[in-house]
C-alpha cells in the first residue's frame, strides 16, 4: 500500500490516503522506477533533510533525493512519508497521468483532490504507449528495474526467434521437395532415351540378336519343387479360437489341472507362458486328450512365442513321464507319441491335401481322409468365416517336426517299420515344397535321421524305400534334391547310393529297373549307365517326344538345353552314388573303370560353345567328378605291388587300336587313323552331332579332341603313363 496526501475541496485539509499498488500496465513499454528513502546506516532512520520535507508536506527542490519508505514498519508508524516526486512518478504508472502531472511540479502547485483521484483510479487504462519520464542519470542509478517487464520482453524476443526458425524449416522443406521432384524428373528423362533406344532397334539388329543369342540360364541352380500346401484351405479343421481345452473329456486332479481345464483361450495363453502345464503334470500322468490338444494348438497358434512354449511344455511332459517309467517303474505314466494319423490331420489343417501327402498307390496308410474328418466340423469356405493366411506359418511346421523327432529319439520303438516308411515318404514329400527351396531343412533332416535309424529290418526295408522315394516325383532336378536331403548317416549314405542308381535307371529307362541286392553298394552298378549319359544319346532319347517334324532353330535350342540339363542332373546323381567317406580298397579297379568310361563317353562327347554357356557348367561338373575319383584312387595303395597307379586303356580301346594297326600294316605306307581310341560307330555319331549343330545355325567351333596314346607297333611293349600324386 502507498500512503498519499490529498485535500478536500471544501476545507483544503491534507489527509493521508492509502492506495493499492497497481501492477504495471501491459500496454506500457517502459518499466516503472521506484525510489527508496536513503536511511541512516547506524539506526536505519531517514536523514534530517528528508524528515523535514515529510513533516511540512512539501516536495524537495531536488527530486533526485525523493524516496519511498524503506520497509513496511516505517509506513505503519506514519513518521516517514513519501515525497511528492515519488508520488508523481508512481501515479504516472498507476493512475495513467500525463507528464505535466508528474513529480517535477513546483512547490506552489495545488494538490489533486481526493474525488478526482478516485475517479482517475476507477478509469480503465488506455491502450497507448507510455513515454519514459524525464529523469536524470543520477536518478536512474538509484532505481530498481522491473524484472517482470524485462522477462516479457525476453519472451517476445524468443517467440520471434521461434517464428523465424519455423519459417526457415518450412522453406527448407519446400526446397527439399523441389529437389526431389527435379531428381525424379531427371531420372525419367534418363530412362526415356533407353526406352526410345529399345523401340528404335532396327530389323537387322533384331535378326542378329535372334541368330546369335547367349544362353546361360538353361540349368537352374535351385530345384523347381512342387506345391504341397495351399494357404486358401488352411485352418478349415480347427484354429486357435475353436480349440477348447474344456471340451477334452479328462478327469482333473488337483487345483492346477482344474484351473487349466476350465480356462478360457485368453487365460490359456497366460498359463502356457507361466509354465502351469509342467507344474500340473509333473507328478501325475497327463491324459492323451490334453497332449493331443497341445499338439494341435502348437500347429495353429499364430504367435511364435506361444507355439514355442507349447513345444517346450510337450517335451517336458514327455521327459517327465519317461523318467517315471524308467527310474521309478511307474506304469501309470505314458509318453504320448503322435501317430501317423495325428500328423496327417495337422498337415491337412495347414493346407495340404491327402492325395499330395500320399501320392503312391502301393504305399498308402491304413486310413483314408474320410476316417480322419469323420468327427470334425469342417468350416465353410466363405471369406467371412475364416481369415486367410498371407504367409505360410513356418514356426508351426517346424515345431511339429521338432516334437516328432523328439518323440522318436525318446521312444525308438514307438513306430513300426511300415509306419516309418510312410513317415519317410511323407517327410520327403514335404521337402519338395516350393516355398522351402532355399531353406536348409534342418528339422526335416533330423527327422529323417531318426526314421532311418529306428528301422529294425534294414535289409528288407532298403529296397522298398528306394522304390517309394523314386516314385515321388518325375522331375530330374527334384530327384537330385530328394537324394541330397538324406542325412549323413551310415544307413543314410547306403540309401543315398542305391537311390541314386534307381533314379538314374528311371530317367534313362522310364521306370525304376534297379533293385538293391544287398546293403553294400558296388561301383560296378553305375558302369552300364555311363555310355547312355553322354549328350548325344540323351538328345536322341529326347528328340521324338520334344521335337516335331518341322525342326526349327528354336526347337533345336530348346532340345539342346534340355539335353544338357538332364545330363547335369544325371552326373549329379552319379556323383552322389560314388560319394564315399572312406573309400573301400577292393573297389579301386571299378573306380578306375568308371574314370575310363567318364573320359571316353561323356568328356569327349561334350563341345564348348561361346553362345551356350550352360555347356561349360556341365563340363565343369565332369572335370570335378573326374578329379575327385582320381584323388580317391591315389589315396589308396597301388595294386599289384606297384609304386604308382598306372592308367591302362580299356579292352575295347585295345581291340580298336589293334584293328587299326592291322589296317595300317596292310596298306603300304598308309597313315593310321586320327583317333585310334574311338570306334567308327562313335566317330559317325560325333560327326552327325556336329552336322546337326551346324544345320541349326549354331556358331560353334569344334574343340580339339583330347590327346590319345598312339597304338604301338607290333612287337613293341605298351608304354604306360605314370600318374604321380599331386
């Protein structure tokens, strides 16, 4: 409160009036200056000059020395009053007075009446700028600045700066958009000349490109595969929302089992995460209905974490039951192993068809599709009833294979040999899924390993497995995939070798004519098929069914690609059949004969061409097989107590070389034939092949034939070429 002196209009008496200190007007531009009364440093009282001015009620001649009370206590005592100079300055802010009414008035100026003062206080402040009062520099030194107004000015400056920054950001974004638009326009401009260039190709250039094409992708790096799962029919039998544990007819024992059996689908997920199933069935047998429910839920649950938790719960329950049976001899416990029917139901719900899973007539399960779907409610195929999956649920498929492998490792005698054969064909069929062409098939390989190891009568089941796996597919590249899927196991290696020969016989003869006679594999089984693998024989085999009477250039190109593609697959099967981890020494002579057959029939029959790059790929495979075989030969001890393994020509080469030498002796001074190691019939076939390729428009250059050993003259010993180890 400020104490002011006023006078009544009638009597002219001066009375003190207390006015509230008003806040500075928000429309004013300058802060108000407040003056304090200088105090005596000893007792805190005002000086003598100031006290006398306050007692007389007049203003001091020097307005710079006017001050306000130092504290609230001095204002209450009434002994120290504020001079009129400070009053005029304060009223200039609080009452919105003019500069003429400021504190610089003379001592004879009349004071403001109380009524007029109150009216001015009641008036609202005008929205106009206030000019700073004319005060000297010395008075400004004694003033205290108003911090609120200063902070307001600072805030105004900060807001202006923020607006400037916002405007700068908008400008930068506009510039960025303009740059992006210009870059897109430039890209389009660059692409337009290329399109125009493609459109403006002359007829001569088109004829040149058509006549001299370069083909490099005739042999695929990945097998084509086959469609096994159809996503449109997935989830027709059951889903995670339709499966209810409370529908399982089981007698719960204990609070935990009752909680599980009467839980909702949302609560079931919480119980699975917390591991309540392991706690509930750790010391009491788990009913088969509960484990079958968990197996189905694991195969359809969309959340991968929940599906993995269910797999862990199933494995823990099975291991706990096995421990009770083995350690405690408690026969109440039982390890639940999914049957072939259970696995088939789960795969049918994933979208596979029964005919796709079991395509062979001679290898059918003891049940059919109607038996499996008899007690199930199949959903309608309307789009509103079921949400179709966009991607195949790989985690469900993988978990099913993992649990089946775990059960086979835990209970090796759970399946009979015919059931193991059905599971082997089923797993091999799943390995041909087109979605899994780039997958490593780790879980499937592990399952096949347990299946082959659990077979009891191996000698009896080996031929049946070869026949079943050979009939699964008709594509030669898919056959190579089936052979490579087999595990690296002693039994798996035996099955791989016999299966490779069976598939070679099917591709060359039309049906599998090879039947394994025993567990051990002999390399001599491959020898009858080596002459038929050469490209010339394969071209003649494919020509009637793939080329019409009017043979054009395109048909001949296609025929050549098919020929070398089939040759590549056959050589891959030959490589798999001769793949030994430990090569048996007694088969060294057979392997040397295979080397001779490979060099004579296949290696010599291939011709390189700069247009047909796929031929180089086949030739490279031949070179790698030939090198590997000679490395196996060099690792073993030489035969007949010799220092080195000596190459010898085959009996046919010996006969052909002997016939040519006789003809040369009959002719006086006649030259021997250029290729004594090649029979006349083979030379005719090679010449015919070259003529055919020349007629089809191939720009192929005949490569030089590999060097042959010249036949020795009569009476001279045979010179052998010594193969030194690398």
